[in-house]
């Protein structure tokens, strides 16, 4: 086979042409094999766009091409209220008979001077304060939820279902935290204001006011009010003044310069504080789960000349709750009187509000045999021309190297022969002179 010099009469050129032809065929086969191997190991990157995808199509694409799926939203600002609903379940006290006006308005209001402080002296204020706690919690939570649902979620790309759930959980956790912080801040500000203003309640736990009537010699009278700070003993048996420390606990006795006020809360779970708010927070609601406790309250009320209705419903132990009956009201209050938050959301509503016009994605695909054949066919022309041009040149270069190598070898042979002849001459000369010296020695010995 000779593709270059098939008609030449020069045998060397014909020989070189045959070698170049075989080199061309071998290089062509190697090139085709490399191309096939390359396309077999590599893959194609394909870009595809689906217009107006439905939510079912999107979810299917999300499962297959989650990392490379792009679906721009036509509406990037979406209010949370368009795809979320929030409901709150409060502690059962907030829906009970105990915070109804018809209940606490019938309790006695003891505001006259007394040497004994008991639950009846502030019972009406106690239940009214619980009612205000529930109303305050409800107002705070509703306002916060309303602001939250009108806040916009800004997303340029549609979220996946999993990412949407993570985002919603993050938003709701932040909502709960913000609501709790706002609620407790408002309450702490109220307590600080009441304490700094030395607010006096009918509990008379911080200050005792003593009216004084003085008659002068001219027949006139002077009316004045003496103010006496009340003190009690705290848990560490130290004197505690409510005018100085609003966290004092009142469980035994209160002392004043002139007399001592005995304390008897009479009912289980009831504790005293420097204000009606502190008293309610320090107490628990365990008493309102027990029929015997309610009976005792009604008995105390009847002794004070007030009849209480018997049809009031107790708190139900069987209702699901994360609080035990003896949990302090302060603990429940710090959780905004809430049993649980109920969040419902719809990814479908979020998707329809986002309303992507198209979804584009890229994916890798193995090259098929038709594609490989097409590529080889398109490349084979250029490869064929290049190999046809370089094959004879490569053969010429190879033979030039061979010729130069042979020339160097031919120059080295005479040099080697001359070196060998020189060594042989030296050896023979050495042998000759050794023989002459040996004969001379023998002749000398003979004459001797």
C-alpha cells in the first residue's frame, strides 16, 4: 500500500511512501479510537426550559435537578398571610368562669383597716388581674400576628418544598420569640412604673396610711396622713421592705411601728407579693382545679356576708396542657398564657403566588452512538488532511536520524581499529623486549 509514491521508480522513495502510508493508517486509527474513548467517557451538558410549569411538574423537576433548577418568580414580594395561618390556644383559665365579671365582681372588696391580711382582701383583684393577663396576652399576640401576616416574604426564586418548610419554621420561631420579648418588656415596664410611683393597692402591703386629726387651741382642726413603711421577713429571715424591693414575698407577718398584720392566704397555692400583680404571679392555680378549695372560698365569702354562685365550673385536669396544676402563674405568664401555637401553611398557595413563568435546568447526558458517529464524521476530514501531510515528513525525519546515526558509527569504527592495533603493538613490543632481556641474563650466567 502506497498512497504517496505508487508510480515512482526510485525504490527508496517507494519504500518511504509505503512506510508513510502505514504510519498514516496507524495514526488515523489511533485518532478515531481516542475520539471514541473521549466521547464515551465524557458527557453532554444540556440546557432545557419548561414554560409555565405546574406545581406537579415543578416538584418532579425539583427531585431530579434540585441543585440546577432555576424558576424565577413573577411576584417576588408575597405577604405571609397569603400562604400561612396562625392560631393560638391559651391556658384554660383564659376561657374559664373565674375571669368573668359576674364571678369576681361578687367577691368582697375589703378596703378598711384590718390587722389580718387574707385572700378575701384581694380576691376580686386577683381574678380581675388574671382576666387582664389573658386580655393583655390576647391583644399582644393578635397585634403581633397581624403585623407578621402583613409582612412580605421577598424571594426572587421559587423555594423547594423542603426549603419552604425550613423558612417557615425559621419565621415562626422568630415570631414566637419577638412576641414573647415584646410581651415581657411591656409587663416589666408596667411593674417598674408602678413600683417607682409607689402605687398603693387595697392589699396594703407596702405602705400603711394613718389619718391623724389634730385640734388646735383656737378650735380649728388639722387633718394629716402619716405614712408608715411596712416590712416582712423574706426566705433568708431578713427584713424586706416593699417600698424598696418589689420582689418581697409575703407569707407570714407584716410589721409596722404600731402593730403587726397577720397573713393568712387560706387557700392552697396562693402566695403574697408587694402588689396584686406580684401576688398573682407568685401563686399557682392548683386551687381552682379542686372542688374542696372552691367550697372553702365560698364558705369564707359567706362568713364575710357575700354569697357566691355555686354553678361555677372548675378547671379541668383532663384537658391537654403543658403546665401542671401547681405551675406558678409567672411561668405561664412568661409564655404569654399560651398552651401552643398552631401554624398552618400551604406550599401550593406560595407557588401560585410566586407563579414562575418558566423553569430552566441543566443536566449531564452520556453521548450516544449516533452523536459519536456524527462528530467523528465531521472531524475525520480535518484529521485526514493533517495526517496525510505530517506522515511523510515524520518518515523523512526518522530516516535522517537513522542516517546520521549510521554515519557516526562509521566514523567510530576506524578509530576503534587503530586503537586496537596500537594496543596490540604495545603488547608485542613488551613481549619482545622481555625476551631479549631474558637471553642477556642467560649469557651472563653462562660466562660466570
